[in-house]
């Protein structure tokens, strides 16, 4: 009876190890995979957590076969190496984000990231004052922690270079274990989901100094028994004034290791391209662009306060802002889930 109990214990440990993140299954430099770009309106399944859950992405929509490479790079050989001198590895999603880190047997530590955002350009975040812990090894279903970090950001906002100091915190957890359904009947029954929420606090200059926050929420799905790289990654980034529930900018990127069977069309990627004219304006502004039926617009003043909204935005639409004070304003358009912000001047 004792031998059977010991065997059962050993089996349990073995299963547990297969469902946890640790240094032994951390991806190595040069590991990579071709990932398929998916519809930005793909659900995050934020509330699908716990043991024995199912994340159903079997009906996933792609973008006409568009792909990105997910790979682990040697940090010392990247263009940003000088900004991250203590990093050894980079988890890179081509054209989207690079996460710089190093590891020990007990944890994975991030020195920052490089993120590409259409309105802000390239955002360089260096956590050189206080590094960010992203994983405590071993890390398994139900584990979580919070860690603080600080450093500096570099990006452009309102056409001006910005180099503010930043502070922030991360909440990292394995929030679920279960079955991941991907297109073409690809079923993975032994998957854990790693969730991280980074909140970065900083300031930007927009006529006056604004307190803003950048929140990055990322879900990574792992089938550790069959590979070290995530099968599916969902990333949402929001840039907003501190305390506001309405983002000034928002971007969602979704990539899958399995090609979707159906597509939404590559044209939807650029559906947020629009112009506002005349600029500067005496008060009346006009919108020009290819807007979907659910497109909307929000106009903010210098303090981040909402001063006007358009619930249903169409090409050629005009709005009278002559009642507002002269100065700079932000026009944020949400077009089929893609958010783009432009600056206008009232004179």
C-alpha cells in the first residue's frame, strides 16, 4: 500500500511539473515559430479562469494569411542592446513588441520592452532603476504575485519627443489550466495560461503636463509537454489619462500558431486611417476616411477631459467645435476595434 501511495505521489508531481513554467522549459535563444495574425476583435476570455476550463478559438478569424515571427533573440545582438546591457534574451513578436529579460533558477526578470504603437511610434521602456519580475519559478495554476518597477520611457506624443521617468507594477499569474481549441480541430488538453498586467505611470507634455498610464494586458497559452513557446498570444495596450476609463489610444494584437480557416480581410488593418480638416480650424472640422458601421470618435481637451463624442462616425461627417476654447485637442477614432488618435488645433 505504501509503494502505491508513493507512486501516486510521484505521478502527481510529474503531472504538476508538466503544467508549470520553470527554467527547464524556458525557451532558448534561436527558438521561434511562425504565427498567424488574427482579428483584433478576438475575445480575451478574461473571465475564463480556473481548472478544467476551455478556451474556444476554433472559429478564429485571420487577416488574409498575414503572419509574424515569434522568436527568442540574443539580447546582445539586437539594435536596442545598449539600452538593456544586463539582458540576455528577448521574446520578440515581429513588428509589435520585444521583451528584454534575464533569468535564474528562481525567476525571470525584465529590464524593459520596445513596443510599436501607430500613434506613439516606437515606445522604449527601460526599467533600469528597478527591474520587473515577470515570473517566479516554478509558476503553476493558481500562483500569482505583484512586483513594482521603475525607469524611463522614450516615445513621441503630440509630435514631441518625450523622455519621462516612469514607475509601475505588474500582476502576473497562471490564471487557468484546461483545453485550448484552435482552428482545424487542433485541440490541446494540457494547457496553462500565463497572464500579466503591466501598469506604467508617467507624464507627457501636451501643452500642459498630463499624468498618464500605459496598461499592457497579455495572455500566453502554453502546452509545456509539447513545446516551450506559447501557442497563442493575446495582447492589449491602453494609453490613458490617469484615473480615466476611456483610453486615448488602444491597440490589440492577437497571434496564433495555427492558421485560421476564415479571414476578415487585410483592409480592416488600415480601416482606422483618417484625416481631420481643416487643421487648424476656426471651429468646424470634417472627417475623411473609410469608417465601419460601428466607428465612433471622442474629442479630448488638454487635460484629457471629454469635450465631444460622435457615436456613429461616417465619411464626410462634420462637427462644430466653435464653442470650445482655442488651443490643442485630441481626436480619437475607434474604427472596427482599431483606435487611432490625431491632434487638431482650434484658433
